[in-house]
C-alpha cells in the first residue's frame, strides 16, 4: 500500500542538497516505476506482512479479543509508515479527487488478491491429488525438516506454525501491492505527473515528531480500523468453528474494511517537517 508516493512529502525548497544531475528543465531526473512499487511493498511488508508472520506465534498467548486487535495494530503501523519523508513522489501533486482515485486503484487489488488466496487455499490446495495439494504437502514437509534442526523446546511449536497459510497470505499481499502500484502509476502518468525522488531531511524524524506533524491521522486510526478489528474477532470465531477456514467472500469483506480504512487515513495530510532540515 503506497499512498504517500502520491503526494509530496515536503516542498522542493526544503531539500537539503540540490540534485547532482538536474535535467535541462530544472526538474530532477524521473525515478523508475519500480521504486514506486518498492516503496509500496515496503509499507505493506511492515504494516501487514509482518503481523501476518508473527500473529500465529502470539495467538496462543493472548485472549481472542486481544488477538483480534492485530488489525488495529497493522493500521497504526500503516499510518506511521506512510508519513513523510518518502523516497519518491508524483509531481505535480494530485488534487483531492485524483488522490482518491489513485489510492482506490492502488488498493483495490488487495480485495481481489485476498479473495483469490482464500479460494485457492480452500479449493485447489485442498483437493487430494491436485497440484496445489502436492505443493502444500511439499511445503509442510520442508518446514518440518527445518523444524527438526531447531532446539527440542522450540520444535513442537514450530511444527504447528501454519506455514502454508502465511506463505499464501504474504504472496497475495506482495502481488496486490505490485499490481496496485502499476495501476496507480499509470493513472498518474495519464494525468501528466512524473515520478521523482522526494527531498530528504538531514535526519529522520522520530515517532514523536511524526505524530506531532500529523496527529489527526494517528487519532483517526482507532475509529477507521475499529470495524476491521470487530470484524476480525467475528471471523476468527467463525474460522475456529469451521476448522480454520473461511469462505472467500468473508475474507474479501475484511479486506474491504481494511482498504477503506487505509484510504480514509491516507487522505489526512501532515504538516511540513521543517524542523528537520
């Protein structure tokens, strides 16, 4: 998820050093689109993939209501990671309607990716003798082989780790952010914008400084992601009754709530971080 690449993190006058090789027009050289995709992948990795990887480890340690708050935690991580400074941005900056369109194009693939992941996991990878089932079995055997190399105290817990689910979910997240980045980049190019490096401060702002620059985004996290956390609790209970699986439509519903919350909070712009230049 890559909203802050769609708006300038700070004005060009705040740059600490001039670009070493400006174009004749005075603009910095255009950045390749892969940097836009990499920026979005980094945000997704930290805010959503990392909690996906760690959540099975803490599930047995906390009550279900607390475990359901992982969606809210992911929301706070997301909000913090989209704050300036970013590495690249599109210029000229989009108007509000253009920003909403670009954010929607960039994030909608998450809903389709999560739906496809749940469908493939529940159907293709669950049919005995299918290629998906063989792949899942091979992954499980390889994981168990690795677990056998761990200390005896850790091996039983490691063997119970849902490696296939985690691999499938993280793969879906990375495919979604790659597709969404390309879609949003195409939209910006069609409106006449170009991807360029964003000016960087002398030192990275601390968490306290990031919150002071954009308190509204952090305050909005609770209400924005509250419905996602509530829905996560209900889906966790439904998955427990169904033996760990959920209908793809329910997974897509949760993804829709998260996407809507991400778009809403990404539209809260920070104040300039002039103190860090």
